[in-house]
């Protein structure tokens, strides 16, 4: 099992994948593997990106 598959199956981090049932997440991972790995014969490199939002209240 590679790193991306592990993260997806374990719903690592802040993820909307928590909404899926185990069978659904497994189906998604299988779909990603069969469509991306098999088509491109490349390893998928996962990169976590972060966005920081800052709010400033400006006068009333």
C-alpha cells in the first residue's frame, strides 16, 4: 500500500472523505488506482497544501 492509498483509506487530516462509508472509500481508492496508475504508469506524489485565512474587521 503506498502513501496516498494509506492516507485516503485512513481519511488522514481534515478531509471530506469522513463522509464516506468504508465500502465507498475503498471503491474510490480502487477507482483512482485503476484510472491514474494504469493510464500513466507513474507514482502519484501527494503534496499537502495549506491555506491560511485571516479576517480583519473594518469599522462599523
